[in-house]
C-alpha cells in the first residue's frame, strides 16, 4: 500500500492531468500557428498556383474599368 494519504494522491493526479493538458494545448496551439504561417507562405506546395500581383495587369484592368465606366455615363 502507498505511504501517501488518498487526498495527496488525488491532488497529485489532478495536478499531473492539469499540467499535461496545459502543455498539450500549448503544443497544439503553437503547431497550428506554425502551420498557418507555412500554409500562407510561398514555400507551401499547395500554393504553387497562388495568385501573384502584377502591376502591369493591375494598370490594364484599371484602365479597362475606367473606359467601361465612362461609356456607361
């Protein structure tokens, strides 16, 4: 039989479970943050077809939109 009283053993189990839960939550949270940073980066394989900003295409689209809005007036 254990030499520690039941209340001490119960408290120890509760403490261990709490610490393990907090560490687990911290690890999962940190992992999800790093995964989101990776997933939104240019290094992720899933982003090979990621849209890129091209200044020339933007200017052409703005010019075409300006012409279309002037014609509708």
